[in-house]
C-alpha cells in the first residue's frame, strides 16, 4: 500500500522527498543539541568534563598529529584543496554539475555555520584548555571544522555513489563519513577549541546540507530525463 501511494505521487515530489527527509533529520538533531546547550542540560554536563579529561591525557605526538589534521580541515587549507579537487573533477569528467554542487554545498555550510555562531554566540572552552590559547577567535557553536568535514565527505560520497550505485558503495560511504567526521570532530575536542555539543551540531549541519544537495541533484536528474523524453527521435 505504501509503495502504491509512493508511485502515485508526482515525479517532482518523489524526486525531492528523500533529500527533504535528510534535511528534516539533520535539522531535528541540530535543534535537539541546541536545546540541550541553551538549557544547560545533559550534553552541557558532558562537555566540560570531557574537555578536562582530554587535556589531562594529552601526549606530544598525538597533539602534533591532531593539529595537522585540524589544520587540513581549517578555513585556509580546506578551501584550496576543494578548489583543486573541483578543478580536477571538471577536467576528468568534462562536467560542471557535480563539482558545482560540491562547491556550492561547502559555501552554504560555511554560511550556515557562521550565521548560527553569531546568533547563538556561545563562548569557546576556556583558553587554558586550548593548545594555542586565543588562536580561535570566533564563537564556538557549531564547530566550523566539523561542519566542513561533514559536508565534504557526505556530499562527495553521495555524488560519487549516485553515479555508480550499489549497496556496498553506500555502506563504504556511510562508514567512511562517520569515521572522518569523528576524526575531525575529535581533533577539535582534543585540542580544546570546541565542546562535544559543538561537534555534534556541526555534523547535523552537514546532514542538512547533504539533504539539500540530494534534493537538487535528483531534481536535476528529473529535469534532464524530461528533456530527453521530450526531444524528437533521430530519423
């Protein structure tokens, strides 16, 4: 019955609904984390003790590694890597569509992160916890590094999987995304620049942006299919 109802929906609705569902899931998670932060509830009780434990257990070699990872996904290096990657993508595929979707998603995620930071205006962890006190001057919520990493890996993985398909590819995409997001978010906690709730919120923003990309991408697929079916057959 559900399948029959789904097939009776207009093609445009069926195209964008999966993406909008991802947007709803990401937004729900973000609002839930924000509510916890504003109410000083469960996550707030975890944020400070976790930072303190990580600071107490730092080791020099791991700090060096974590710093290198966090710099790679920072606002200086990551945009350059994305620009190079998108240029190579265009050269390899002779198509602008997927590279533009990726670049647009990164710009959108950055804009959302910056806007929310200004609205929530949450202070970062105490400077004494930071490996380089005062190095980060923006607000804390959400984590911009985590937002960028989540958007990059989720959108890139989706675009590659969408062109190739396959259950195994989807599983690798999900697993790789979770690991990379956890790694980058973990560096922000370990180095003392963010709380756990900041990282979780950043990941949720990435899911929201992924949902928008899925909706736009599937709408473009539908439009191309409609144009192809309407084109006159070759004699």
